[in-house]
């Protein structure tokens, strides 16, 4: 993924605008990234305990995450799942600065 697009994806998540439908419309439909690429980034974040994927049909106040990323419906109609940082304050400090950089945990996804 291009560095500026990856930075934008990570910022979307930090802004709590990370409903699957929003990500699909922008990053897949508009920018042309494939589902596999986005899923790899999200999976990496979950594996590293940076992200959690929330099921909005559950009680959000309890922070209930989905059990398996294979449950995510990567379509424009999926308003059920959202991606959140486990430590949003830490990532906000990294992303909402004058010259933000992709956090080192995600630099492996920068291409071209």
C-alpha cells in the first residue's frame, strides 16, 4: 500500500471512522486496493494486539470483539463491524502530529 494511503487507513481507525463499509468504499472501491491487502493489515493489527474488530450488534460498552476475522463481511453494506485501536491514545499521539509517519508496526505494508 502506498505510504500516504496506509497512513490514511490508520488515521481512519484512530478517528473511529473505521466501519467496514467506510473502509471498503474508500480504500477498495475508490483507491483500488484489494480486500486481501486490507484484511492483511487488519489481521496484523489484531495479531499484534493493536486493533480489535468490534461487532456493533453486541453491547459496544463491553468491548466485545469478533472471534475470527474470517467473520468479517468485506462489503459496502457491512455496518456491523468496526475496527478500533486497543490503545487509541497512544496511536493518536503518533498520527495526529504535524508530520505524521506510519507507525513502525505497520511499515512492512508500505509498497511503492
